[in-house]
DNA sequence: TTGACAAAGATTGTTAACAATACTTCGCTG
DNA sequence: CAGCGAAGTATTGTTAACAATCTTTGTCAA
């Protein structure tokens, strides 16, 4: 590969335009959620600049934001890498979810009559479709998003953000330690949880959610090394 | 005031050195926690560059990080302002704390025998001292930090970060809507909560915490306008 | 062959200049 | 005197060049 040692002015596009910051964040976020970007994959600035057709500044802001959300890890003078949770971090994520989600669904069930749960109903339909069509990345993403949407249903911005972060990390963990196929959530557990909420049965909803989380956690084997991807353009370009 | 319209090269210091990014973040964070930086106060880049003796780049990164934590608000082409929560956001913060903190202290009480709670004991001593000496900003900060340290005692990084964000916002809210003097937490409630935890009484700990949060919330009146500070150097310089 | 060392290449970190936007002040007009 | 508009000033956003660091490659000697 030739030199061009100072290729700051990338030949991609008019630079001033190009996608928004949050668009890029969402794009990478989604790729991580769908496990198309494996842990430890390097996200080099130049590569991302080319891919999204923006200047370095915007990319660096995006990387800083992603790192503040724990989605990537910034190493000084070395670059950005997709986060690679270890076992103890995995335990912490599940412990945090065990703390937050049970009271969350309990509260949802208690106030179910005042809430609009059609979003969740529709979501489960989407999950079913994806499962029928065996669309792997879709299944993975939708499985995580169900929990995010539970949090969203509370209408509380802070709870939503917390759960979103925990779910994203769970997705990374499942990608790392999950035994291939049962990686996503078991088939009808989401549906059962939602039904318990709709029937305004807090105890049952809480019980089902706890065992659901336990199922996910027990499906991990904690022996695995990641295999970083390389073709960022292909991965991030579509999606 | 004279022009010097392109004062990028600030005459402060050798620029390459200067304080670390996280140092500056912590400094501003602390000033907000202690209510020395009022909501809506503008944080201009140049001012911060002078104050901390660093280049614009580092300040801009700091501002982006602070905004991602919700401590400040970035407005396009206008600058950074200390966050100014409104009533609905205040309600969300307390709702989120009501969801998370009760199970948190319950869990602490359940596993109290395995934990080292001396940090919390020492902390309450600090609170007492500050109260005796009537050090207002210290009292405010320590009152918030007690809750942060409760979360820290779980040893769970995610729970810690969530609580830290919620406590910071609570501090902003109390500063905005709190009726002057009872702004901080009532005197001995922290001590009682800790005692319940130490006696491994989850029910009691949970009960006390809930009423504690209710006390804080009921001490707000929800009529108030902020008064932005101006002398950043004085506020951020010492601390 | 393997190990260490050195030079070259590539990537990230930083700075300074430039561009674009918002704010202020001053003057004008009704 | 109040309201409005325009020029000037200050502030933020962006770009390109430069500096520093890390990584790789190639060479030499044990």
C-alpha cells in the first residue's frame, strides 16, 4: 500500500455536508448490537472517515461519545476498539440488570392500565417474524431491544438510558460467550412477560423476568476469544 | 474591550502540559455538585481554556463528555450551559431513584456481612463535622455523595455510574427548587439507613430510604428561576 | 533460525489558522 | 423614546498542517 503520509484531506466528499454525528453513533451502535462488529475490532479514524464521508473531527467526537457509553474503548495513541467485556464485567452487567429490571416490570404491571403497550405487542410480532425467517442479526437486535422498550414504556428517560447501556453490553457479552444458536432470548419468554404485565400481575411478571435473565446468563460458557472484523465499510455501510 | 479577534494561542501556559481531561471534568462536576455553578451558567471555551491553562481541543472534549453525562447542555453555535432541569425532569429523576435505590439498599442489607462498610461510617462522620461547622457547600456535596457511596458499596461499576448521574442531577434540582436551608438531606436519616444496613434489616433499610427520598422531594417548591454565575475562574480555580 | 535493534511507515494527538454563526452596539427612523 | 436594522465583535465550528507515538519491516549478529 503506497504512502501518502499526510492524507488529511480525504477525497471522499465535500466534507462539510455528510451524515450527522448521532447518525454515525447510531450506525455503529446498531452494528455492535447486531454483533456484526465483533469485540476488539479496531475502529481507525481514517477508515471511519472514508466510510461515512466526514472529517476527522466529527469521527473523533463520535468515538469519544461511544467510549463514554462504554461501547468502545479508547486507548491512548493506539486508537478505538470495540469493547470486549471480560467475565467479571459480564457478572456485573447481569447483577445490575437483576437489580433494576425486576422492579421495572413490576412497576409496569402495576400501572399497565395507564400505559400504551402496543409498541411492545408489535415488537413481539417483529421478533416472531425474524425468527421464522431465521434472520440472525435481526433476531439478536430485536431480542435486546425488547428489554430496551420495556424501559422506554416507563416514559422515564433515565431508566431508558440505563437499560439501553446494559442491554448493549449484554449483546456484546452474548456475542462473546454465547453458545452459538441459543444466543438470543428463548422463544416465547418475552411474550409471557408481556402477558403478565398486561394482566396486571406484578409478581408473575417479576418472576418470569428473573428466570428469563437467568436463562440468558446460564447460556454462556465463559470460554471464548473474540475475532476482530476487518471490512468496516461492508459492515457499517449497509444496515 | 479590545479586539484581538483571533486569540487562539492563549497566553496562559505551555499548553502541552496542563491538567488532564478527567481532572477538568471532575473539577466542573464537583462545582456543580456543590452548587457553586448555578444552572444555566455559560461555560465558554475561552474562559475555561484560561482557567485550566489548556488548549481548546481538550476543553471541547471535556464539554462533550460533560454533556453526554447530562451535566451541561451543548447548544449548536451557542456554547455550553450548566444543565437546568425542569419540573418534569425532576420528577423523572426521583422516579428513577425510587426504582433503583430501594432494591439497592435492600441488597446491601442482605449482604452486609460480606461488605466493608467503613467507608460509609467514615462518610457520615464527615457529614456530621461539616454540619457542625456549617460548611454549606461541603454539606451539599457530602449529602449527595452518601448515596453515591451506597451504590459504590455494591462493587458494581454500572450501578455506581447510574447513581452518580442521578445524584448529580438531584443536586442540580435541589439547588434550583430547594427552599434555602433544608436543601440538604435531613440530619440523621443517612445514619439511620446505614444502621439498618449494618443490622442486616433489608425491610427497614428500604423503608427508611424511601421516606428519605420522599423528604427530599417534598422539600421542593417547584417555583424558581436560576441565576447564572459569572466569575468562572474564582469558582473553578479553588475547590 | 531466532532474537534484538533500527529505520521507515502509519496512526493518533495537538495546534493554529480559517469559516460560519450568534451576539452587541450603534445609529436610524417612525 | 421605542423599535428596528446593520455593521462590528466575540464565540463556536471546521479544516489542514504539524508533532508525537506506536507498529511494522528489514537487517544483522549470536
